[in-house]
C-alpha cells in the first residue's frame, strides 16, 4: 500500500520557518546595505554595483519566498494541493540562490588569489561553484517538470550535485584563508596572536554559511521524504550576502597602515588589496587598523588590529591609493 501523505504541518512547517528566517536575514541585509552606501561612497564603481546586484536579487528572492508560502497556506487552503504539489514558485529558488552564491564564491576566489598569488584554491573554488550552478539550474528544470512530491526522488541527484558542490566551495574558501594566514606566522607572539584572531574571524565568517549548507545536504539525504532541509536552504543566500557585505562594512574609515616587521618600515599600502600586478607582501608584513599607541621613542609606530577582517576588506581609505583595484577611479 502507498504510504499516507504527510500532514500539512510536517510538510509546510519547514517552508514557513525557512521563509521566516529568510525574511529576518533580509532585514539585517537592508541595514548592512544602507550602512555600506552611507560610509563607503569612495569605493570603486564596480564594487558598489556588485552590492546593488546582491541586494536586488536578495529582494527578489525574499519576495518570491513570501509569495511561495502564501500559495499553499492561503490560496490553496482547504484543498489537497499543498500536500500533493510543489509550490508553483519553488523552481525559482535554485535559480535565485545560484545567482547569489556563485558571484560571492567567485569574489572570494579572486581575493584568495590576490592574497596568496596561488591559483590552485581559486580554481578549485570556481570549479565547485560552477558545478553547483549547473546542479541548481538542472534542479530547477526538473522541479518544474515533476511538479509533485511523489516524484521528488527524481530531483534528488541533481539537488545533491547542487548542494554538495556549494558546500565544497565553502569548505575550500574557509580552509584556504586559514591556511594562507597560518603560513604568515613569524614566531613572534604579538604577530602570531593577531594572525590567530584573524583565523578565528575566518572560521566565524565562513563557518556559519558552511554549517547551514552541510545541514541542508545532511537533512536532504537523511530525510528524503521530508521538507526539513528547506529550513536551512531558504536562509543560505542571505547568509552569503550578509557575510560578504559585512566584510565590506567592518573597514575603518580612517587612514590605515601596515607595519613591515622585517624592515621596521611603515607603509600605507594594504597587502591584501594589492593590485594583481603588484608584488605580494612578504610573510613578515601584517595589516593593522587604527593606531592604539603613540609613536614610541625609537621612531617605530606600534599598531594593533581592530577588526581582523579575514577578507582583507578592512582597507577603506578616505583617499584612493594608486594601484588599488577597489579604489575609485
């Protein structure tokens, strides 16, 4: 005998909670975006347009999420359709999520290349992200074709390609940042303490998104007849955008400097925002934020890191620096 259909609460509850979480994170994104445009007006045009793009797609994503849950809870109330058919707007979710996480992952890959000058990790990130994009588009097409929950197994393989590839890209991003920073340790306690704080920030920044992605995959595999994975799936695009824009917003608006521990020379160029044609700083050069101590009698200025921004975006300057790819033209 065929199994009894799931109850509306079990089937639609995760949808509803996922949309609530998506909407909550959208509110945070609105604040993040407003803060960015109020404080970083001198960023290069393409970066400001990138933020506009993310915010526009996220707005569309949230609107569609709300409309999608409205259909089974209100429009189809009192019928069997909510427990038989997928929401008609569900196929749009993979498209919109891919339109958000793929550019974010490619941006991370680019910054990792700038930091390390090594193509291995960025290429792996881009390959995993592209595979995830293909899986997402394929999933959307199949969902629009099968239409009903009884045919959900037909979606499983493509959805796994999408989710596992995205999780792999997140894992590579986080581990690459941590690995590249660990290589910059000098054995000096003060320096290594700063690097350790930056590494912890990397784990916090990438760990939440990666955790949600892994939970999405795990629940999808462990509970194939459940919609519980959507609780995490609907929140993932907002985590990407919030994590990325928050790294833009932690930048200082005052002048920043670096201290070269090898030469004891102070520089105004940030090693993490070097132009792709510039030489990458040595492992003895660290990025510090606003000064916390006056110049010492030896003539060397001591600084401590304030934001410890793992993505090297704590580099906002009131005036552009020559050669900086994110400085305004």
